């Protein structure tokens, strides 16, 4: 368009949090400023990937141009430009992508960078990579033209809380040019570099962007190898290169915990490079759709987050899979029904589980770190993947009453006493300390019997179908929260039955009163032979739904009928003995004490009282009564 047709510029303002973020950038929060160039080159590479995909969908969009990332610099004027002929941006794109910073993570980012111990490379994690330019530049200009469009726009910002967008002279081809007006007052003695210097630019590209699949051109030469790191033999790749590739791929500032190399040859050929993050991303459990595997075909990017290549219970894995046997123009719909995809998925699953088993054997400390971050996700596979359930259970770790260490099922079984019927387990609160304090453990502790402490919601389902996934020679898993599971031998059980019969008549009036006031919640009230120090506990009837499963299903919006429980009372406890006396005299306070014992027992299960105010009032009344006496 001609100069007379150019529309006047429009001014926009960043949201308040974004303005604060820009101030932090300009104040040079980070000591490693080199990463701004990595981020710009990565953005340019993404733009070229997107353009190629759009051209595959619509051949009319293809232009006879050579895709590349061009870097130019002017040392005298202190100007640095990164240009690509990728997909480009429209005006709306500029506002959405550059005008709104870190849509989902700004608060978390600010909190992290204000921490004086913050790492150098937080940027990509929170979607603010572009704005790292303000660590080194006073002003940035973005000239862009979207693929298939004739309009060219210019975005300008000095990082002071606002930006402008205006029409510009038409760019010869689609793509984006980012021009930085570098700071003139930066001094080497203050830790600053001259980012218009040729050798510094080359050094940064070699360190951070050597594996970019598109040519990065500087001084009329391609300066990156473009050799896909997953295609190279292990012996030719350093650990540092693996770490840098992971950071480029995931925008995680931390090093990965470990990497897994895949080189499958046979009826289906594919290569892969997978990573286990050192920690769960901040949105791992809030956003299960994030991250995943990038699919390449003959080193050509096809799609990211390819769920068809990996099951949901391995969603914490990051990396790339590169296949020679899939058609280049494959769509996600075709991919779902592609037999090659199923082969790749099965092989990848098997490889990951084999490598995790090796890690468990070779580096227990590192495996525990992995398990602490991702164990509850991996265990979903025990109930979702019958083919690999046994393998997952074999490498699962559990807390135990034996000590403060993690244990496998095999390790537990090696410590079992001869008289044990199976592996004793306790599910309940997701708080380990609360589970350790459960009254249900008292009889097991007294007999020095080890119990696995299972705090994840998925553990309930694992116990429910353990008989289907356990190896044939494994002991059965016994949930001690259930009424029928006790630590006693057959002789001890018979002896206890006699004692319980003797208490039946004495308990009759108390049981009648309890069912009268708590009949909507209780199936039965009975004396307990497993409680030794606590006055009461809640049990799940044989075949009944556990409290945790009930709560989980309700949280998922399921309409679950009210489940009735068993209230066990310790006949040797002073409170229960007093209750028995009071019930025989029809004391009105029995109702309040029974309700309080029930609520306290449910609290130990991780469930709040139905009426907290009424619960507190009953506690106050009982304390007042005790103090007055």
C-alpha cells in the first residue's frame, strides 16, 4: 500500500500485572540474558512449522520461497533483527500473542522471579519468552504479514506498559521480523554483552539453537547444524545438549530428571527422544491436556501434544517421536486409525516402563524423586491398562508403617510374617500423617504387622481390582479399613467372637440409641476388638463403597446414594464404658456423645462434619460439662 493509505497507529495498554512483569524484565532480573535470542529463534522456528502445516492443508498458500530464519546485526547502531518467512501474524494475532502476556501464568511468574533464589531461565515456562528482549533492548519493533494475507502490521513497544500497532508498507512475503534496539548504556563490567557482536551471536546460536530444524542464517551462512538430536548416536550427544534440547522443547527452566532414547527398527521404524521432567509442571494436575509428545515424520514437524502416541497415565512424559512409516500429510483423525500409530504407542509404552524399572534398580534416589512427582499419575495405568498393569504395579512405590522409606510390593512381601493372609493396606486421608494416626492401625501395630499406607485416590480402585492385575504368585491386597479384615489368627478370631458375644447384651441399649440418632449414616454399631487406645472408628461394611471413593465420585458430579457405615466402639475405653452406663440410665447426653464420636471418626477419614457449627457446639458443651465437674 502507499504511504497515503497507511492508517494512523493505535495505542494499547498491557494489563497491570503484565506492566509489572515488563518492569522486572527491564530491570534485568535475570543474569543469563543470552536466552532472549534462543526464545526469538524458537518463536521463528514455530512460525515456520505452522506455515508448512498450513501449506500442506492448502497448496494454494505455498510460495516459492526458501524457509529460513535470518539474523542481522548492526554494531554501530546497536540493532539486532531476527526474521522468518513463517506463518506471520494478523492484527488480532499481535494483540492476542504479544499484547497479552502469560495469560495463565503471570501471577505465578511474578511470584517466582521475586524469589531471590529464582533460576535464570524461568521465561519460557510462563509464556513470556518474547518479552525477554527487554532484558537487552530499549525498544522492540515487530513487522509481520500473515500467510494468505496482503496486510502488513507493525507492533512497537518500549516496555513501559503500552504498545502501538499500525499498518505498514507491505512485507515482500509472509513472516515476521523482530528488530531490537539494544541498550547503549550496557557495560561489560556490569555483566552485559554486546548482542550486536558477531561472535556473541554465533556463540548463543551454537549453544541454544543448533538443533533447530530450519536453517538459521547469519552473515550469509547457515550457522546451525539442523541435525535432529534424536537422529544422532548417543555417543555424539553430550548431556548438556540433551538438557538444552529439553529446555527448548518444553520451555522448562529446570534440567530433566532423565532421558529415554528409542531406536525401533523392524516392521515399523521410528526414533524417539523422551524426557521425564525433574518436577511436575505447575499446571500438571489442573491442566492434564498440557505438554506431551511432538510427532515428526522424517524430521518434519507434524503436531505437538500427540495423544495418540502415548496413554494418558504417561502424560508427564515430554519429547519427540519421529517415524518413517507414516504419511507426511497425516491428520489427527487418520492417525487414530493408523496401525503404525498403535505399534509406536505399544513400543513406546513398553520402552518407558522398562527404563523406569531400570532406574528403580540403578538409582533409587532418582526414582523416588520421579515417583514423588508423577507416581499418582503412573498408577492410573494399573486400572486403565490391563496389558501393562502388572508391570506398573511392580515398579509402584508405597509408604509404610515399617519405616519412613518408600517400598515396593516385592520388598513388603519379603518382610511378611508367615501367619499373614496377605498384604495389609490402609487407604483414607491424602495426608500421610493423618493416615499414620488412624485408629485402624492400632491392633496391627500391637502385633508388629506392617501396613502399606495408600494416600492417593486411585489407590482405592487399585485395591478393588488388585486380584485381576497381581501376578499369580503375589499375595492378595487386604484393605484394613474394611470390616472383615483383621490381624488375627483363626484361634484369636474365635476367642474374640466369644468376647463379642459376651458384650452383645451390654451393648444392646447403646446400639439401639446410636441407630436411633445416626440411623441415616450407620448400618451397624458394635464393640471393637481391634481398637486399643482410641474410643471409636468407622468401618466399611463388606462389599460396601469406601468413604474416599464416595467422596471422589461426588466431587466428579456423580449422584451417589448415601452410604451407611459401621461404628466400632472400644469397649475398654473410658468414654465408651461411661456411655454404656449412661445409656442404661437413658441419659439425654448419650446422643451428643455418640454424634461427636461419629464426627471425630469421620474427620480422621478426611471428611468434615455435615454441620460444623453443631459439632463445635457439642464439643463446647462437653468441655464445659467436664470443666464444671
